[in-house]
C-alpha cells in the first residue's frame, strides 16, 4: 500500500475511535456502557501507532 493511503486510513481510523470515545464519556451520553471497550480500542490504537512510528 502506498504511504499516502496508509496515512489516510490510519488518521481515519484514529479519528473514528477518538470520536467514539468522546461520545461514550461525555456528560449525558446514551451509550455510556460502551466507554470501556472504546477506551481499550483507543489505547490499543495508540500503541499500534507508536510501534508503527518506531518501525518506519
């Protein structure tokens, strides 16, 4: 995959997970029981991005 496409998908996925995290923890959220899995995905995503950054 070209580096531009890889970067685009990484930013898209990271933004989506971050938005899901914010929507699940904000005051008055209706999806409050989704906060733990989304927080786990956010930590996992940041770890994978750090590994990708170091390996490039």
